[in-house]
């Protein structure tokens, strides 16, 4: 069980509300628990998460991989000199896949680490950070700016784009990325194709979210587009204006109708796509 | 949250939200039935009482009466009469009593809080 030790600095009072939609409609701040580096005893920066069916949480920390069982933190692969950047847990194999600086692989039971670097085809070993790991189509996708390394459980193939790529995204079981020229690309087989028309190309994509007949493209700048096979249009202008200047880092679709937009300078935005309202 | 630099978020199987940050990890209990009503939504002072109307919930604090409604920031409806407040919902809809350590006042309160005018109907 988690121990709720909330910072009470600004709290005037606390009210217990009914669970369910009624509670969500009311104003107020969700309870937040902050875990400081002194508590989990690792580096300050935390970039990615994963979870297994035992409900353990895994964190990609700049000094290692952290695990949290709801009560205590543990460190793994600690201070190897390679910052951990991305995680994905594969329930079918019980493996925790890890992307780090110039390295990727997986943890098996008892935290035995298996590097996959040796399986990279000759000539493709020069990459820097593995910013994302995705499980899709029975493959593991290790996404770097130099290319996407696809592991099928036996061997690795590499999907490249001339000039390199930007961040990659998993949406509706599809892997998207962005060319250095700003074009949205999708993995189709072993190739990158341009799936949809796109308005903005001069700014980086921070999130790709399935929406209606296409995908919402959320840019670092805060601009939002809906890209479909039939065209592209701007969406959620009020939210875009609120996000302007905040530098969007990441976008997550919650299990309900809300988006979580992580920004560099203004915290989190919780945006309800149906109601068109947000909390910051 | 105590820091603004959010790098990534993750929803766990319980529906709660983990946030990877530049200098910590934050766990936001999205599924919690609890909410904090405080300075961050512009409710100032120490909390005393709350009562619900069809329009929403009114909150009284040491600074005054607040109505958050569905807005992101609460509105201070009345803060004119001193430091200590006591309110009670009257049986008659739209009426409630508030007072200070010095005196009690009865007010006629419009049910729609967008009408900010409050009319004193009795005081001693």
C-alpha cells in the first residue's frame, strides 16, 4: 500500500467527493505524491515508465532502471555510464525492454540483463540515444534518431530514413516517426511511408493520438492538427493557444476521453476532448 | 506539482498517472475520490465549511466565501466582513447566514453565482 504523505504547504482544506463522473466535474487538485531522488536514491531525471502484471512500476532514470513495488524502490543496472531513456514491458515473455545511450536490450527474471547490441547488422551500430521502445506487431521497436531497430525475437533489422528521423510514436498499433524535414512517416512493412497530408512541417511532433478517422498531431509548439486520408485541419485552437510557449514534450491518451500533455515550462495539461476543457 | 518540467507521463493499471520529471517522479491519483481545494484554484485562507447548491459548492474560509464551480479558478464572492466566518445553509433556498466574531449577518444569496451581488437582509 502506498503511504499518502502529501505536501500540505498550500492546503486550506480537503473534501471527500463521490467517485465517478460527478467527482471529475468538480474543481480541485488531484492528490499528488512526489518521489524525490533522495527517496529512490538515483539520478534526478526520469523519462519513461513501464508496468508488469504484478503492478510493479519501472522507471528509466538517468542513473539506472528503478523498480517500485508500491512500498520500496530498487535500482538496477545502476551507474553503468549509460543513461536509461525508454522502457517497455512484454507480458508474453516477461521481459523488460530497455533503451539507453548507445545500448538496448532487456531484463529477464532476477534482473539479468541481455544486451542486443551484438545482433545489430554490420554498419548500423552507430547510434546515440534510444528514446523510445515500443511493442507492436510481435516486434520490439528501438527508436533512435539514426534509425528504428526492429527486433523480432531472433534478429534485428534496421529501418532508416535519409537524413535521420526525430521522435517516434506508437498509436493504434502503428509506429509513426518524423523525418528531419518534418514530415510524418509511418512504418509499413520494413519501409517508412508518408501516410497523411500535413500542415506544419517546421516544428517537431510531440504526440500522435488516434482521433476520428485519423490522428491528432500535437507539435512542440502547441499547434494541433487532425491528419486524415482526406486532408488536414487545425484542431483545438483554444488549447493550442494555452500551450503556446510551453514546449510540449509528450502527449498521452488516457483510458477515458482526456489527453495528458507534458510540457517543459508549464507542467501538465489534462485536456478533455469531449468537453473541450482542461486543467493545468 | 512542485516542478514544471514534465518529460513524459504514463497511466498505470490502476488508472493513476506517473509523471517523469526533470528532478523527481510524481504520482497523480487520477482515480482518487479526493481533491484538494486550495490556493492553486484561488481559494485563500483556512477552510471552514462547505455546502452544496444546485449550482455547485460554496466554500467558506478565513478570507471569505468562494465558489469554484466548473471554472479553473475560484471566485471570491464576499470577503468584506472580517477574518472569521461562519455560514450555515438556511432552510429557505438561496439564503444562508454568515457572521464574524463581532456579529452575525443574514444574506440573501442569488443561487446563480455569476450574479455577484449579495444583498444583506438582516444583521445585528
